[in-house]
């Protein structure tokens, strides 16, 4: 029977690509159901429109005396202020435009004082897990917690054993595998009490929930534009200025340097100690402007509305899949933990790869299969039995299937994936 849960919902926000039709196996075509927002979300039409209106006025930033250069510089700096306000930044915080969350966290990793001890759960996305050791810092990898309370207790114990010196906790706000929300404010409080700082990986949190750096009590926040409906190649690192201002510039080049001299075969450089220290090269002004436009659009739509809509659709998805035999939804903190619209599952008797392919080819549904750049977490969740394909004797690596959606998703897409999973499982 058709599921009418969507009728009471407000309409999705218009996004680019919502009219795309995908070819399907019966020779016809169907409206494409983009259910891989967690990898990259489509651009909001509001963002696209703002970018298009600005594009003719594009000029170099911080580099020219001409009108367009001035205009672009003003817009770039206004974008910085808009995003800082969206994140609830404190007056002394710096907001650096980067390429992505990965870029932001690597920038911070390169800016930590020498010998900073880093604490990170082994369940993190690789972008939050790997930069610290890569930049030569000692890292304590914390074991997978099975409840939010256990995460807090694990951190308390780890910090109690820590040697004096600078310390950093890196933690993700919402999992890109299970969608589960982590107890960020509690973890940041524990960290602060032990003299540790916290960086929040908000790549999955920011598109779904308001992120307030001050209210959460974290020191830095990182996120990506392409997951926040602004896919123009930009990201953000926002937070405390001191370590950043004292660190070597992320990239050496123009913009980061204040004065450069050459004499007797030697080159001397005085680096800027403001934001431009870590923004060498010509900045991605359209990317920054697009993120600011996304922040405006989400604020205008109202997170309260957006969250209510998302939770209703997520309930349709989760309760629908729960009625299909052999479908196992993955959770670290258990089925009742609060979460955003990201859900991974495995299906008895199916390899995840084959299942995702069938969803695409037969139903025009785009999901992701794999380990989602969080290998230790997915292996923990799959357990020794692996995915359904393994159990059925299929070859290939262990994987899961991930459905994720957001503000542009119509109820029909969610209803379609539930129906498709039911039909595919019934066919066997
Ligand atoms: N952290 C999390 C939780 C993510 O989901 C992702 C993207 N999958 C990243 C970090 C990295 O983001 P990006 O690829 O935009 O650098």
C-alpha cells in the first residue's frame, strides 16, 4: 500500500538535480532518488541562484584596486562573518576557508604545538582519525564506546592517565555511518577540565543540526561545503586563534606572507599573523560565498522545521526497513540513540555491492556501499559475520549499504527505498 506519511510534511527545499531522470533496467526511466547526501549533497537552488547573481561581479580577492576586486573582497569577508555567525563563533575566533573537512583537520594537525597529545576514538572517519599521527603527534586511540556515556567515561580515564602538556580531542558530531549523534558538549567539558582542547568534525552534523561552537564549548569546528548544499570546493575551520597564529603557515605563498626580502642569496619572510596566514594563494571566493548562502538558506528555512521533517522521514525509513526480514540496521549506541538522516544496513544473503547496484539499476536510487572511510567502525559494526553476502558465500570485501538524505529529499524517495528493499529481499 502506498505510504502517505509524506502528506503532513512541509515540502522539501528545492535543490539542483531534483528533476533528473535515471535510466532503469526495464528500458524506461524514473526520477532519480539521490540518497547519498552524506557523501555529497546537491546544491540548494537558493545557493545556486545567489552564486549565479554574484558570478558576473567576480574578481580577485585582496589583490586589486578595481571595483570588482573590491566588491569580491567585501563579499568574501562578509561570507566569513555570515558563516562565523552561523557557527556561533566567539569574537576572538578565526574562521579560515579551506577546501574541505579533510583539509581543515590537516591544517589544524599541522598547527598543533609540538608534542600535543591527541585523543581520538578509533571509530572516527579517516579524516578525523589519520591527520594527527601523519603530522607526527602522539595519538591515543580510544576504543569504540557502545553508549554515549561510555564515550565520556573512556575519555575521562584516558585523560586521567595523560602526561602534562598540550592535548587535543578530535570527535565527530554525527557519524557518517550510523548517523548517531555524539555527546559533544559532555566530551568537550571533560576535555576542558583536563586542560585539553576539542575540535569538532561537523561534516555530518552541520547539514542536519545547528552547530554552536560557544554552546557546545568546543575550540574548533570543521565542515565541508559540499555536504552543506554548497558544492563549490570550499570548507571551513573555525575556532581559537592562538595556536593557529603561532603555527607555520599551512601553505607557503602569496597572501600568507607579509614581507618578503631577498639579499645576498637569502630570502627572508615575515608571515602574516592574521587569518591570511593560512589562506595562501588566491582564495576560492565563490566557494566561500556559496557556503555563506547555504547558511542563510538553512537559517531562513529554520532548523526546527528541517529537523522535524527529517525525523519524520527517518522514522518512515527505519520502521519500514525494520519490517523487512534479514535487514540489519547498524548502530553503535543502539536503536534508540538520537541520530541524523544517515543509515547503514546489511541484507542477509546479499552482498552490499550487489544490493546497491540493484537499487540503482532497477529503482533509480543512488545510495553508497562500502566502508565509508571509517573502516574500523564499519568492521566493528559488521562483526565477525560480516555482511549478508559473506554469509551467503559471495566473495569480496565486507561492506554495508548507506542511505542518507536531507532537506531536498521528497517523502517519495524514502518510501521508494523501503519498497525497493522489501521487493528485492522478497525476490531473494
Ligand atoms: N568527517 C566526516 C564525518 C565525513 O563524513 C566526511 C566525508 N565523508 C569527512 C569528515 C571528510 O569530508 P571531506 O571529504 O569533505 O573532506
